[in-house]
C-alpha cells in the first residue's frame, strides 16, 4: 500500500485598507511575498448582491451537468476568472510565488500530494465570495477550476489564538450523525433518508469494528447534548436546515450577521442554534476532529457563518455549505466524502475527490462545500481489509483476524499531527 503523501502550505492573506484590496503570501515553499494591491472590481454591484446573483446561478443551474456550459455556469466562470486573475495573474508578486511553489510540488510528486492554498480573508466582504469557483480561463478546461485540481485544494483558514485540542484516533473511527428536520416555513423539504442511506452504504465496505457510526436518537438540542457524553466521537455530521440572521450591533449601528443551524426544542418546534452554542454542545471529551454541516448556508458569510464559528470556537476542521444544495447532490456529497475519508485520504484530498465526483453529475454544486480549518492536514483513519479465508492445500482454511487492523502509517501520522 502506498505511503500517505503530504501537503505543502501556500498561505494567502487578503485584506482591505480604505477602498483598496491587498494580497500577501505570508508563507509558501517559495517564501513570502510583499503586500500588493489587487484589482477586484465588480462595477456598481454591491458584493452581497453579487453573492446572491452567484447563489442563484448555482441553485438554478442545470442538473445534471450540461455541455456546452450553461448561462449559469458562464456567470460563475466569469466571476471565477476575474478573482483568479486578480490574485494569481495580475498581482505579480503573488503569482510568482504561486507558480514557483507549484513547481516545487511537481518536482517532489513522489512524496507530496499537492499545495494547500490556505485563504485568509480578513475582510468580511471578501470572505462572503465563493472563492471555491476560482477559474483559470487561460487553461480553458475543467482543470481550470482551482478546487477541482488534486494538486491545489483550497482551505478557508481562520486565525484562532492557541493550538486546537487534538488527540490521536486509534480506532475505531466514531462518527455521530444527526437529523433535525422540524416543520419550518420557508425552507425546502429535505430528503433526509436518501442522505442517511448514502452514508450508511458508503461505510458498508469498511471492515466491521473499524468504524462506529451512530445516529442521534432525535433532533433536539437535548438529544445531541446527551449522546455527546457517550463519546469519544471523532466526526459529527449534521443533516438539516441552516441560515444567517442579520442584526444591528454596537453603538455605531453596524450591520452584523450570525450563522445558525436549525434544531428542535423539547416540543419539536424549530430553534436556531448558532455556531458558538453548537460548539458548546459538541465539546464532549474534546475528541471531535471534524464537523460536517450538510445544511443550507452553513458557510454563508464565511467569517460569521456557523461553520467558521465552530472553528473559531475550537473545532479543528469543518465542512459547511455556502449555498443551498439539492437533495441528490447532498446525498452524493456525503456518500463519496466518507468513502474517501475512511480509505485513509487527507480531508483536503477527500473533499477534492468528492468535488470531482459531483462534477460528473452537476455543473456547479461541487463548489458549494467549503472547508474551514485551523489545523494541518490529517489522516483520520485507514482501514486495512481483513484477508479472505484461504484454503491451504491439504489443510484447513486460514481464518481472517477477529478484528480489523489499524493502518500503522496512519496511526504514526496522527500521533505526529496530534501530539
């Protein structure tokens, strides 16, 4: 079995000063860059209006995938090309470091998986944009989307003080799933059974005892809090609704946002749970490494979203959705992501493979998932299949071991990362 390859980091910081935007490479295999101004111009359209227009293009785009590119995909490609060109082409200091870093990764392809682009968007108005659709128009094919390339996964990286709490996962990998689907006016009806089935099907091929998957027996906050005490849990997967509230804060009357997921109270009625409150519920014994929020707009607003708030609260990694996703795509995402993850792939590679799989079925929904992080890449678990019984010549069958074997390379990698 091949050795798990690593990732090098390309730390890109985007900021705003006055009415000007800047980019700086703070760390990369090729070194730092100076801070340079970038030209991001979308005419008179406010960025929030632009985000809504792009969201409409994603949700109204053809499903399954269309060729030639639909009107909706052309809208996303035009946007993606503009932001890619502004940062990775026209900003010469950044572009030079990016190309040099990719070249260094290619030279070490036998030991490196790729270049992880860690995007720090310090400006909220930049953070709300769907950077996952960055498109290099000069290439003119599917590989032009940065997030569809194996060698350049994109992570929304958050600056959080203090190291995250991290523990080794010695197996079995324990995944806690939760469905909360109260009757909520204004949200689309969810096909939760399809997603549940895809997750369970994806894990059926894993040797018994290697992965422990359990559903929360209810959709209330009390149900979640109680079962968290039965940990350790390593992954939390939420299926339900989410959104963003806008409100006025501070003496200056500033507009602020707060992301949330929808759960149930003791009477089965809908209740909004923001990212910080969800973090408190998920604290458990501190073993949770990844949360997957498969709900509408769990990543909307980026910095203030439910997904980002969970990372700021202390979760090492979170996958959340920046736009609504169709039921079929949600199920496809869940099934392929977990099948990739339990095979020993890094979270970054697993989500890239999942995007590529979704791209074969839908034009644009592959760009909906957002990966938030405050930690390095990690292999959570790698399952070693138990050998089949072998009939020895003239002798009895050789039985497989009673329990699956944890991949030692994955365990060593986890101890290195989580020590």
